[in-house]
C-alpha cells in the first residue's frame, strides 16, 4: 500500500500545470534564481516511453535557473527542490513543449514526466547574471577564481565529474582567442590562474579516466610553460592511461629531468616501463601463436 509520501503531489505552479512528487528527500535550501544547477534526469511520456535521459548518457545537465533556457516546468519545479532531492515533475503541455511538441520524440500537446535529481548548484555570484562574453576583464578574473574554488570543493567531496565541469568553465573564460587579445599586464594576471584551473581539470579528468581531456588541459598549460612539471607529469599519466607508452615516457622523463629527486615521477616512469614490457611480451606471444 502506498504511503502518503509516495502519493502526495505538490502543485508547484498553482494551477496544476506543474506537479512535484518527492521520491527522495533532499537537504538544505532550494537553489536561488540565477544559480547554475546541475541535475540528472529522465524524461518520459505518460505512457512510460523515455524520450531523453542524462542518466543514460552519464552526463549531468546544467542550466541557469530562472533564465528561460529550459521549459517553464523545469524553471518552476527545480527551484522548489533541495540538494540531493529526487522528484517526479509532471509538466502540462503549456509548461513543456506546448501545442507543437518537439518532433519526432515529443508529440503535440504532450504532458511530460521528468524524474529529476538535484546534484548540486552554484550560488549566483555578483555580476554572474551576465554571459561570459558580456563580462569585463575584472569580472572574468573573479569568475575564474570562484569557478576554480567551487571545483576544488567538489573534488574534495569526490564529485570528480562535476568538479571537472567547473574547472573547464574556469579555463574557458580565457580561451586562446580571448587570451591572445589581452595586454601583457592582463596576460600576466590570467596565465597562472588559468594554468592552475587547467591542471586541476587534468587531475579531475584522470580520476574519471578521461585521458583525452587531461591531455588537452595539460597541453594548454605547456603551450605557455613548456617546463611545467605538473603538466608534464599529468599528461604522461594520461598517455599511459591510453597505452601510448612512448609519449608517456617522453613526458615523464621530461618531468623527471626538471625534478630528479621526485619519487612520484620516478615511480610512474617505472610503472610505464613495466606496462610497456608486459605489453611487448603479450604482443610477442600473440604473434608467436599466429605464425606457429
């Protein structure tokens, strides 16, 4: 028999257009307007057909709350959720995709159900109602530090995927095009901050076994700081993760050359050599069987 908690629905919109049924209680406060929210969701038609799912993609979805960048039902419903809460949002067509629907998956006049989990949210920062491209240099610099700090907080909590997202957004504030047009004084202010965020992005990416992302982040650092030991070390680790032993040894050896007494680098280089020997032995046995 269903409990009251299982059947109770909250009329979020006040007119029955958006109903919320809590599946798992959250904690703390609800996200304020203009905050950046991170959710997992599965969207279904009323007959149970799944038309979209961030869970299946294993990629959290993010949006700025209250800015009209998602359907109206989400802006209203997610604003009433607490951190860690899971809920079913039932959105009538006028709070979803309306009379036209969203072909081919969502028919016209469709009421939709979304199972949503609020993973985290960033409190809105002063001036952050602006898009990245609208910010002044000083605002971008401040946003970079805040995004990196939030990434650090998430990393310490073991939320590596969400941390990587924050670090990437910090780095992207000053991509190559934006960086190249800065004055020399501005570049001097940005470079160490951007490098720190990129190195953190590489570390989070390694935790996720996302070697390509780690390599890209480290390479960006090394474009301006060819001797950055952390960038060489983490890129070497990423190459090793991909099984690119020659590239891994090149980066790890370069890092060790800068810091010969670094035991961590030495151990990783030895691990690389061991992995390569094991691979060569397996390869030799395989070819031996093929031509026996």
